C-alpha cells in the first residue's frame, strides 16, 4: 500500500506521489533571523499542472535570497503571493537543487519520469507578449524567482517547477555538487559575459567584490576561463588564500579601508577630501594586487550601497559596473560627472537565461569550473546555514543540504 508520507531519504516507488511531504517552511509570524524563521513541517505535496514538473529533491543549494525571505524584507514574499491570489500562507524556499523527475503535468514533453535533473531558479510565462516578441525571458514582465518570489522551492522532499527549469544533471557530479552552483554560477556568468561589448576579454582586469562568496568564487573562475585577470576583495587572509587558489591574481582586504557607504555632499569639501583619499588608497591596493597600474574594465557588484561609489570611481573609462544585488543597502550614490565624462556603464543584471544556465553547467561538467562546494549539511541545517550567511560567517564558495540523497556526504558547519 502507498504511504501518505515518507521519511527523508526513504524514496517512494518511482512515479508514486505521496499525499504529504516534509518541508523547511517560513511563516509570516516567524519572520526574523533565519535560525528562527525556518521550521520543518509536514505539508501537502503540490500537483504538477500543465507544463509543470514535480521533482523528488535529492539536494538543495543555499543562497542569499532566502536570507531575505526569512527576514520578510525587502519583500514580504508570503503576503505578496496571497495578494496575487495564491492560497498558501507559507513559503518553501530554495532556488536551486538537484533531483529526479517524479511526475509531469499535461503537455510536458522535454523531460520524463526518472530523469536526473538540475533545477534553475527563474520562471516566466512562455506565452507572454514580450517573450513572443523576442525578449530575453529574464527581462520579461512575467519573470520571477522560483523558491523566492514563487513557492514550492527545493527545501522540501518535492519541488514544483516549470519544465524548462529542468536541465540534465551531469553524471560526474554528486547530488550536492549538482545542487550548489547554478544560481551563483549562472548569475556571475551573465554579469561577466552577458552584456557585450562589456564581456570579459583576454587581458581585462576585473574587480570582484566578495571573492570568496558564492558569486565571487564563480566569477574568479569565469574571468580566468575567459582570459581576464580577476582581483578579489575579501575580509580576511583565509578568504584571500582561497581566492588566489581559485585563480585570483591578487586580493584586497576591504577592512583596511573605511570610506564605505553613501557619498558625502559634494559641497562638503572636507568630507569629500577624506572620501577621495580613501578611494584612492583602495585604488592603489587594486593596482598592487593586479601587478600593474590599470583600472578594472569590469566590476562585479552585489554588495551595493557601501561599495558602489568605489566601484564607479575605480571602473576604467568606458568600462562597466554590473550589479545583481544590494546586500548592504539599495540607496547607492553615483557621482554623475564620472559616469558621463568617463563614459562608464552601470548595468543591472539578474540571474540568467536558459542558454546561460546551460553554458555554466557545461563549464562545470567539463571541469573548467569547480562548483566550489565547501559544506554539505542535512535537512535540519537549512535555518542554521542561512543564519551563518546572514552573519557573513558561512564557509567559502557554495553550500548545499541533502534532502533525499544519502547522508554520507554531510560535513560539519563551523
Ligand atoms: N540577482 C540575482 O540573480 C542574484 C543571484 C545571486 C546573488 N544575488 C545577491 O548577491 C549578493 C551576494 O550573494 P552571494 O551568494 O555571493 O553571497 P555570499 O556567498 O554571502 O557572498 C557575499 C560576499 O560579500 C562580501 N561582503 C559582505 N559584506 C560586505 C560589505 N559590507 N562590503 C563588501 N563586501 C561584503 C563577503 O565577503 P568578505 O566579507 O570576504 O568581503 C561575502 O563573502 C546577495 O545580496 C544576493 O542576494 C543576486
């Protein structure tokens, strides 16, 4: 007889969908620090509708977006979905993962029950007017982040995705390796290769904030693979060493400087003088790390308010600062004189389209890119792993948790 609920790691017969599942759930009354927000609960397994796929999750990647989901800001994701007419008053996060296709909805032809897949983290409506007119789906008004803006992400025994989110899992990767790199890797890839003519070219110096983080570890390797010269910013010597091992030409420790945050008022000459001194000293450290007096043609940004003034100042004439996040805040200042007179570009970038996802999976599966899996936890560690990320105390590179995959691969958290 079919069980209505299976224990984690206890796999139902292939294609058999139980009524309920374990999930790591966020509720509005628990919004706050991640260790408080996530709780294991039993919820109903969602049904795969037309074009959708139900995936038995083997492992899930940990990412910063569910730090934001726990906090309930800048977006209260649950209220926002309820306002749009959805019924669930809870959030199951997780915007990447690996697993096995367990059921398919009407019209799904690209994947079949039993396929091993990696899940990418964005959805859109393929029939929307902008996509039909040729827009990159990532720029479509219908686009949203799965496991953040939309529900039933990878922090559960079963995840619900659209069929195009399923990518063949390279057989050489473990479940946890396959689960950990696509969100950061494909985001960094689009930032560095998706905005021509500002794609990384041989010999280009590239400044990478948070070089030892998820995006940063991928960005260092992508830059090298394209012939660029990555210089990474870090906050301690262990992270600096990690970045150099990944291919960084050199590193800059941001804790040696204190000019961070919003720009002083242009009329406040004393404060502006102090800021200019700080940013020039940072620039000299960049040259030292690079080994020559050249400015970065590209700056990979995600730290936001604290660092944008420095990124814009340092970026080479006709270069680009490309940003995908604002960890330190969203109200960043740009001195427009440098933007227009030195003809720089400030470009927003968000995750990646399917072509870019496939490119990065190919780079990992052929060994050009290490997935940088630094830690593998169990299902009960999801809150703790996000808490460490929130506190900037998490391990380097990317992290994953095992959901239904065998426990053998687990490692200790700091
Ligand atoms: N739009 C998208 O598609 C997308 C995709 C992925 C990530 N993101 C966003 O990008 C951000 C980073 O993600 P991630 O996965 O790389 O996170 P991560 O693994 O936590 O890495 C971020 C790094 O930023 C550095 N950092 C922390 N505070 C900083 C500060 N005040 N100034 C400069 N650097 C600081 C830290 O390194 P040090 O302390 O060593 O400097 C940390 O390792 C998050 O806000 C995330 O939401 C957006």
